[in-house]
C-alpha cells in the first residue's frame, strides 16, 4: 500500500490517541478477538496487530483518508491490511530491533504468505475504535462475501447502539 506515511515504519512519535475495543456479545464473547487469536496465522496476526498499533490507534477513522481504510456503511469503516509476508517480517524486525531472520524464526512468520485482511470498525464514545467484525479477504475476495461481512458489522453496530440507547434511558429514569 502506498501512503504518505510509510506503513512499515509508522508515524513515529505520534501518540496513540484512539483506544481499540472489541465488540462483545451478550454472553461476553469477543468474536473479532477470537478470530484474530484462533483463525489467523502468526504472519496475519502480526500484520494486523502492527497495523492497528501504528495506524488505527494513531489515526482512528481518519484511516479513511488513506489506502488503509474506507467507509462501507453509515457509521462503519473498513480497515484494510494488505502486506506480503516479507513486509511483515521486516516490520517485526524493525519494531523489535532484530534481524529479519530472527523475527521470522522467533514469531513463526512465513515470508511467502500474503496478507489481505478486512476489519470493520465504528467509533464509540470519545476516541474509541470499536472492532465490530473481521475476515480474511484473501480466502474469498468475492463481492458477495464482502457484502455478507459488512452486513454482519452493521448488525453488530445496531446491537451496540441499542445497548447505548437502553443504558441512556435507564440513566434518565434514575
């Protein structure tokens, strides 16, 4: 991806002003966190984690003004992560001050693995990016799949807004 700020080095020195939180179901599950931990390979997990720390926490929804994001539905934007395995290794080596070979071995990274992930986000409260849903677009890049995944993010945002409205209503009654 090309951007004025290198996605590999990150906007050094800029504060992480956005907090990342995960959508939580009524029974306390965090589906996006589960997807990251259980379904993504180490290479994809590292690529997403680095991109969230270096871009999403710094820029929040302003990633929409770059190749890293775009609005997809009212109140929802898509955070796009596209990197080669070699780029992921170089990022991790840079972050940890180690050689690329050491990063590859230490973190179990695959230099031939391409990363193409989508995470659908909304903002919540003041300076919170809420991770609503995510998927591996590299597994199925079809428009039909994309629309199905966006629909799930829209459904989850509606749940969050409903909870917020209910909470506000309960506070007013007190």
